[in-house]
């Protein structure tokens, strides 16, 4: 068993769960982190970012050390709302322990990762391996919602302060069935679009006096739906899925003037938002719109794909995981987007954390054995990486 005097992730996880930090309310969670990090010699900085059409968000940056390789741990302390409270059999924010499991919103996603890394840092500092490089943490309270005033701005601030990172771990749940069986070395990008076909409204009995946008839109949907490529070395095929078709027409005898379709593309590292937008526009320009017009716009801000190629620190992490858990991790790029996309602009980054089958669910929980195991894994990697 690990020496809990050198970092107890369970007690720290309970303390974090007891802060009801539903986005963007911090609810005391940063005070808990500072109380754990300051005695370890970390210098902590609290940063509040706001604006850009979103709510204010508190963030924390902590760093320790002055020379050597710079290892960054990133994560979030905000949690999703609990949903139907009456459906929970355990208190939402109590950190109850039952049958070897810790319950509470945020237990899996991802306060366990934050607690495990801080406990691992404590153990690495205690045995001296943590003194051989620079350890930093970038913690936001805005990952589960807008993600505008969180990690992206926190990383830009850190870079402006002169911090240069060599490798980063995001503690999101990444394991599939057991601890260490999978890490994420990349994520697909995401782009939302809206296509509007405009015709001329008219009476259904006199179609020659109208221009119906719906057949044109149906052709657009048929032409664009599905796979956009054959995939790349580490990613599946990019895929465009229409999510809504709307005309706002509740009558049966009126040809609508306008029809709107919305879609999402999850795309691999063969595309950028710019090349993807250009490809959609080129495809639309080649379609027969009849007497209608077709307009296309990108909605919101696209998320870029990223990939941390195997080798280097990724190879070191895989070797550490295999030695600690006995499992050779799969290198995955599955899933949606995460804050790792913001960190990938500054250094190679992977997601390495617990199995997360209960995240965002009623009675969210993690096994104590997994939290202890992740702490051991992180501590071993700190030693291996700095060595």
C-alpha cells in the first residue's frame, strides 16, 4: 500500500467533492487546492477571466521548480449539475465512502484526477524525484460549459509569463475498462455549420408562382452527409452529420420561403477549420440550387483536432503505465473535445486518467483502489520523466 503520509488522494478528493462547484461557481474549491499545494512548495496564482460573451471564471496556476524539464498537469474542478436530486442514493456533495467507492458529483469527472496528481506530486517531492524538474498545474473551473474563460486563456497567460512546457497530462477519465488500458493522444476537431436555402413563399396549389427551398435542401443534405475522407493513421474518417432541418412552417398549404439545416463535423487531423469550411463552400457551389440561393455559415468557434505523436514522453508514459499496471495502454483518439485542444498549441499533451463509466450520471463515483492506483501511476511517471 502507498504511504499515505506522502500524499493521500482520498481525503483530498473528498474535500474537493464537498465543494459544490457547478460551473462556474468555485464554491471554495481553489482554497482546498491552495491548502494542499502551498505546503509542497508550489507558488499559486489565482486568475479570473471574463468577457467574450461568457461568464467570469476563476482559475488557478501553480508551479514548483526552476530548472529541468517542465511537466504540466491540467484539469478542471467544475462539475455538471446533479440532475434529479431525488434519484441519488448518496448525498451529492458529501464524498461518502461505501463499499470501497467514493460518491459525489465530480468524483469521476474529474476531481479524482486532480486529487491523484497533487498526491502524486507530494510523494514525488518526498522521495526527491519531484525536485529534478519543474511541476506545474493549470486548473480551470470552466470545462463543462462554455470553456471560454478557462484553460485557453489560462495557457495564454502562462505563456505570456514565460512558462514553457515540455509535456502535459490532462487528468480526464481516459481508461476504458481498467486503469491504464487506454490514454488519449489526440482528439478530433468539431465544427458546427448552418445552411440556409432561400426561395419564394407561395400557395401549394400554385407551385409555379413559388420557389420551394425544400427539394434543394434535401439535395444538400444528401450530398454532404457522411464520411468526408478515409481516415488517417491515428484517426477514423471525418464525418458530417445533420442535426436539424427547420422551415418554421406549421401550415399545410404554404410553400415556405426558407429552409435551414444545421450540422456538425467531427474531423481528423487531415483537416483544419479553414480547409473544412472551404471544402463545404466548394461542394455547395457545385450543387444545382435551381432558382433558390444557398448560404452557409460556421456557427460558433470550431475546435481544432490535435495529435501528440507516439514517441518521446508518450512512449515514456506508456512504459510507466505498463510497469505500474501490467497493461500496455491503447493509444486512442476517440471521444469528443476536451481542454487538451488548448494545451496542444503549447506542447505535446495526452489525457490519462481513471475509467469513467459513472461520469455525469446519478450516483457518480470512483473506486478508491483506482484513485490510489492513479496516484501511484502519476508519481512513477514524474520520476521516470524527470529521470
